[in-house]
C-alpha cells in the first residue's frame, strides 16, 4: 500500500520539469511578440501565437499548483515554488496584454525602439530558461545562476533606456501630428516595459531561492 501511495505522489523532479516547460512557453511567447513587431500581416498570426503560449503556461501553472498540494516532499519551500510559478506566469500574461493592446488598436507598424525592446525580451526569456534548467543542481550552479540574474537586470536597464527614448521620439514625432498615435504608442511601450519588469521579477525569485538553498 505504501508503495502504491508513493507511486501516485508527484516526484521532486516533476517540479523542475514543470518549471522548464513553463520557461519554454516564455521563450515561445517572447519570440511571437518579437515577430508581431515586424508589423503588417505578421501581427495577427503572431498575436494568436502569444495567446496560445499563454494558454499553455496557464496549464503548466495549474499542474504545479496541483502538485504542490499533493506532495509531501518538494525540492524547496512550497511558497517559493508558488511564487516562482506565479512570476513565470506573470511574464507571459503581460506579453498577452501587450498583444491585446496591439490588436485592439489595430496597430500595424511599430517604432524601431519597440522592435528592439522585443528583441531583448527574447534574450531575457532565453536567459530565464537557462536559469530554470540549472535549478535541479542549483548548488553546483549557484555562480552561473547569479551571473544570469545580473545579465537579466542589465537587460532590464537597457529596456528602461529604450522605453524613455522611445516615448521621447514618439512625442517629437506626434506633437504636430496625430495625438492618438502618441497615446497608443506610449501604451505599447508601457506594456513592453512591464514584460521586461516581469522577467526581472523571475530573476529575483530565482536568486532568492538559491540564497536560501545554497
């Protein structure tokens, strides 16, 4: 009976597999977001892909929360598992919100700074996946994980500069023209900046877990 009970309980490794699956949805979502900023006919299909990957992330989140409830043994503190999962989910949720603004206002052209911001969002997503994949052996990979967190923070700083410069460029281009273009453009920039902020949140969560465990 005990053997059967253990067989149906989630194993520790399952959590790491789910974290990796979640991180992969972030990479796929970020790449779709970047493709969307190519503009024109690419917007609709790319936006749909963002939605699809966000749905996939929601399913992973559900599986993690079920596993937390069913597990006696977890790889680290349950609250940390839940917080990490939530922060991963928040990142792709924000991507979906960004895509929604684009489709809502029927945006078909994007400023160079917008496309550049999505490029570094892809970079942050890939670094996040790299970090998550190192978690099963975090004690051996503590320095690598710390280095990745620093890189994500540096990327977030770049994003801040792009956000400021992009809004300034929009203002200069729109002050004698279409004010709605400025309003919508600023809204898109704000959502892109929030995406990058969410990746920094993930990096901070991972850093906190490593500090507690190593």
